[in-house]
DNA sequence: CAGCTGACAGATATTGAATTCTGTCAGTCC
DNA sequence: GGACTGACAGAATTCAATATCTGTCAGCTG
C-alpha cells in the first residue's frame, strides 16, 4: 500500500507497529516490515541502524503518547491535591484501558519496554518531572509542605507502581482495585501534607 | 546420605531444596529428588501427589521462614511508628539480602513463587495481617488515626512493593534505594497520621 | 500388609540439522 | 549520486526425531 511515496522513518514506524500487532514481539521481523512497505529490508536499515533501534523507536512513540496526555493534566489550574489525584487516576486508567482493551498488544509493548531500558528510564524521568511540578505547585500554594519535590515525586510514582507497572497488569481487572487505589492515594496525599478530603 | 532413616515429607522437602539449589527450577526433577534420597521416585509420590504440590510445599516453607521472623517484630512493644518502620525495613532487608547473597537461588524461588499463586496469596494475607495489627495498635494509642486498619495495611504493603516484590529485585542493589525507601515510608507514616520524625 | 520398587503410557524437554533472520555492501536504477 | 536492491556470512530460530520426565499401579519385600 502506498509504495509510491518516499520511505521515511515515520512510515517505517507505522509499518512496524502494524507488524508487531499482527505477529507479536517474538515473530515480528525486519523482513516482515520491509514486505509490508513493499521495499527490501536493506532499505529499512538505511533509517534504523539495527532491529533493536527500530523497536526502541516504536516503544518511544508509544510511551510518548501517554506522556503527552498526562502533561495536559499536570498543566491544569485545578487545586493541587485534585490535580495530583486526577493525574494518577489518568495514568492508571490509560494503562488499564490499554491492557484490558487489547491484552495481546499490551503484552507486546510490555516486552518491547522490557528490552528498551534506557527509553523507559527517560519516560519515567519525564513522568516524575510532571509529578514534581504538581508537588512544587502544592508547596508554593501551601497545600503541601514539600521538603524535596523531586524525591517526593519519585516516591509517589513508585508507591503507585501497582497501578501503572506492567508487571501488575493482570491485577488491574480485579474487583476492589479501585478501592486499593483510593486508599493508597489518600495516604500519599495526606502524607504530602494536604488535608483529608471529605 | 542417611538412606536408612524412614522417608518423611520433611526429608523430601530438604532434598528438594538441595536439588533446586543445584539444578535450578527448570531442571530439577522428581527423579533427581528421589536419587538424592536414595529411593525410587514412586516413593516421593507417596508423600506429594504431584510435582507441583512438592514445589508448592517447598515455596511455603521458604515464605514461612520470613513470616515468622517478621511476626517477632510485629509483636514488639516499641512505639508503633518505629515498629512499622522496623517491620518494613526488615522485610526489605530480608529480601535484599537473599537476592544479593545468592541471586541464582533467589531467582529459583521467584520462579517457584510465580507458580504457586495460592501459597503466595496466603503469605501476603499473613504479612498484611501483621501490618494491620501494628496499625491497629497505633490507632489505639492515638498515634495513627486509622479508619480501616486492614485496608491501610494492604495499602502500605502495596505502596512498598518496590522493596519486597521480586519483580524489582534487580533494583535492590542500586545506590539511592535506601533514600527512596525512606521517603516512601515517611510519606506513608505521615499519611497514617503520625507526627514527622526529627 | 505398609512401604517401597520399577516398568509403563503419555506428556514434556533436548538435540542437532535445516531453515530463516540480521546486518553488510557491492552494484543497480532513476 | 543518493536511494534502493539483493546476495551473502554468521547468528538465531524452527522442527522433528530422540530422550527424559511425570504420574500410575501391579507386584515385591521385610
């Protein structure tokens, strides 16, 4: 399809996503990607030095989509304790939705993420920075008494790992998980120094 | 060794641990265990209905050893916020020590735990009950204002997963993990209603 | 006769030969 | 001459034959 257009990194990434969706992470080959694009696999290597680099780029695209959506929430003007809660809920909801909607594709991306340690690390740094911004805002407005927003952001992120780390994906569909989420987030927000919600 | 003694479940469990240590979870067979004991593998099946049951029993023994050690701390008479901190630190230290000391054996037991969902579930229920007791004590003494100690115990356990869940084992040796632990535990203890430590 | 053995059927794992894949590059085609 | 092809070497993966393991049970043994 559309073999007439010039071959770009973007088009290769799209084709790679499609091949991964179809074949899964174990069986998706560079030859498959080239075939889907109607080119020889040598051409793919002109844009990505290795198969690992190609997979890493696909992973980055996928992670960035979530980062961008969360950045919107982090930038809102709502009260910080509401904003923090919304942000964490949005992260949880995004992950749970992806995992529940198409478990196979989610498993595929989980494998990719496992491979691409550095890329995932950057993604986590990014998300933690968003959290730190919210906590800083809270410190300025007097809602939180944050001694070290960056450290507390990391703590909040890690303490809620159960609701965003793929290794817990199977638990996201269980009943009662919403309550678990609420109790942990309440504890953390109170720990940051905010008054308890009614 | 000691092939003259009668064959008991206990002796089989010991031999199984040894075989697992030697061969790893993938290659440890019932025949190996029987050979180590100097009996036929049919005899092993007299005490454990299946290989899975045998592995589950080994896993339970291993988990129970940790539970027992932690129960001692949970039962101490120290101030609750100190006791809670000590308990969580002991859990972290126990896991980290096992993982760092003999990574291969730890990986073996992680695989076993993965297989034995029910047994691990009971172990977690047990640990959470210990935590709940500490939080209840804190509520009685007025240090914590616990609305629902059982729920909060689960929350504290899950929020500190990074420091006891085997899926994070590789991070336990990294520098800075101690600080991460402290920030999360501080946040949780403050969230439970305790005053901040100096 | 209670506890154990060892042969057995079906399921699972191992092995090595044959295939497919990755990454390169000299050469082709606009 | 810059983008692309396709043949190639070595690495990684299949696949099927082969071996091992699990779980059972009739019969042995002390």
